C-alpha cells in the first residue's frame, strides 16, 4: 500500500516534481562550479524560491497551467530585467527571426498585403518564380492549392505559399481586366531578402543607397551598389540609414572598412568577460577611402547604423544629417537552447572611436526606455535641443570638433522630417495606407498616357488638375468626412505617394524609392550640404 501511495503521489505531482528536480539540478550545478562566481549562494537561494513558487502554482492555481507558456514568460521576464535588448526567442519564432538576417527563404517571391480579405500582389520580386510566371501588381489570390484564401491571415499565407525549393503551389488568380479567375502553377525557389532596398543617382555626381538592415550579405550587396554607382559617375554618396535598426556588427565594420584608412579604430567593445573586449580596426582593403559620404539617420537608426554613423563622424570622414539616433549600444551574443529556442544576452557595450557610449540610459525600466525615445528634443525646438546638449558629455573628433554622448548619435546637421499633413490626409493613413496603392492601380488604368520613361515620370510629369478630386472621390467611398480643400493643400505630398506606387507597378523598387524622395526635406538638406562637405574634407 505504501508503494502504491508513493506512486500515486508521484503520478499526481509529476509536473511539479520534474520541474523542481530540473531547477534543483541547475542550482546544484551552479553551487558546485570549480570557480564560484560572486553571488552563487544568492542564486541558489533564489532558485529554491522559484522551485517553491512552481510547486505552489502547480498545486493550487485555479486552472490547469500551460507550463510551456508560463515558463516562456518567466524566461522573458528574467532577461527583460537585465536590459531592454537581452531577449528570449521561443522555438516557434526562432526560424523566422533567423531568416530575416540570413538573407533568403524558399517560396514564390512576392511583396504582398491582405487587401479586402484577399492576398494582393504589391509587386513580384525580380528574378523569382512569381515574376517568371507573370504575376502582376494587383493580382488577387482567391485560392491556394484549391482551398479558399479569403480572409487569410499573414501567418497562414506564409505557411501556404512558402515551402521547399522545387515543390509546386497552385494559386487561383483574379486579375483586373480579365473576367474569369485562372490557375497559375508556381515552382518554389530560393527567395533573396535584400538589405539594400534601392540605389540610384540623384544627379550627375551624387549617388544614393537605401539600406534597411545589416544582414548576412549586406556588405556584398553594398559593394555591388557602390560599383554600379561609381560607374555612373558618383563622387559623393548619400547613405540612407533611417529606420535601419541594425543587425550584424561585422557587416557594419566591413562597410566602414571601405571608407576608413588602415589602422584606424572603427568601434570597440567593453564587457565583464575578457572575450567581450574587442577593438575593431580598419584594414588595407578599403576601396572608397577618398569617397565623400553623407549619412542620413533618425530615431529609428540603431545599433549597427550607429556604429557606421558614429565612426564616420568621429574620424571626420563624413557628415551626418537628420535626427538623433535610437541609442542602442549593447552587444548581444546568442545561445541556442536544446528545445529550439534561443537567448540573446548582452555581453558588452560598444563605443565609437572618440569614446562615446551610444547606449541610452535604461535605469527606469524597458517601458520608459521606449517612451523616452519620442520625448527627446528635436530640431522643431532648436533652443531645447541646445539646452539638452549642454547637459550631455562632450567628446572631440579627430579634427577637434565637439560631438555629444549621452545616448545615440547627434547629427552634424539636425533637421526633423517634415510631416505637416492635414487631418484628412492623416485620416487616410490611419484608416488604410493601401488605399493609395488601390488608387494607383485605378489611376494607371485611367491614365496610360503618363507611362513615359521613369526619370520624366518621377521628376517632370505633373498630374492633371483633376488628380485630387479623383483621389477624394475614390477614398471617400471608404472614409467619411474628408475635406477636399485639405487634400488640395497636401497635393505635393499626395502626388509623391501615388507616383511612388505607380512607379513600382510600372518599373521597379528603385523607381519606387526614387519617387518617395520627392518630398523628403532631410534628403534635400543633405544635398545642400554636399558643397560644404567638399570644402570641409578639403580643409582636413
């Protein structure tokens, strides 16, 4: 009977016993390390408390506990208490997180959105199966492999369109101008994820590169773009890192190395463990050490973007234009867990060549850390920005200029992005930004005469006087109480929106991004700074 009672107890409390044993094994391991770290006794005691909590919850909580979900919450909470950027990645998310930075996945190759309940092709990616079978902007998928795709979620769309290279998916397509839907068989293949979103010449001597992340192949993409622009006559580069949240540090270092002379410090890291302390220096391989460069940054520019902009500024190698960057100067290392999950733990802080720590303070917790980002002074209030900088630590560039620490990179030329839009225009954005795409589709059908060459369309063509009334009538079918006069006030901005959408439909991503710069006051200011940069570099 005693044995049966013990077995019954074990069966009833199996989860608690297993979890407690695991925690105690971990505690025992920590307590018996050959070299005890400071606080090991405290850790052991805390783990005992954790074991008690797990037992209490498992025995007494009002419902059966989903321990997978609960323990994931515990993992996240532990790491969030360290700093805002140490993080736990569940196994179910790990593959997609890795994919973002490894540079490719396997599927059909479309940029899409869910519009009116249907997967709608925004643009087929050049060179992918979707382009090869002739999918077009605006195509709607009614079915995937003979199953309805109406009101499908984005996660479900990925599951059904992606798959192993060489496998086939059949999509049932509804296309504007064709009455009956038709089936298209698409053989999946490797689909590249590009870091360089677009590159082109802004004038005869100024090139432009838009970089959205620092991923596995970013340096090579960057070199390809640079070679093309140099062959087109580029003497000054404008590198757009706005909203680039970072990525692989080694890719930022490789790109910096192209511009900086051999031996110069690019960035250095300092941590508690010896292996986290590193100094990264330029090598002899730089191909563009004489190239003039201006970097655009804003609040969304973080981590690797700040490594690039900070080093170029500190070494007096280029000008930085825009808004103070995010302020992420923590270095994470990743450990893969046995269950397919991963943890990224901060092991060091990184510093620019002049000694600036880029990391903003996070003493008031993660929530406040992100809230404060949008409360920082900016160029709309120049006096408060000056006052703010008076309180920040000062450093000096190689040439003796003052630069500021205290969090993020403060540009040489501070200018806030101008988004002074009317309530009616903002109402369209807040309702559904894809209304602009839908109107662009309609506008291309109504005005085929606008299809000239991309340069003329983007820079010289002006829509007729009925453009705003036509847009007003189109969007008013979905949004009430719009003011026609307010839309007329924003005509320049709205033309840019529609031109960029049409440019993608008729040409490619380069044309799309080129058109989006038409009303960009930060870019205009960067172009105005080119002569200043030329004189400044000459003086140095």
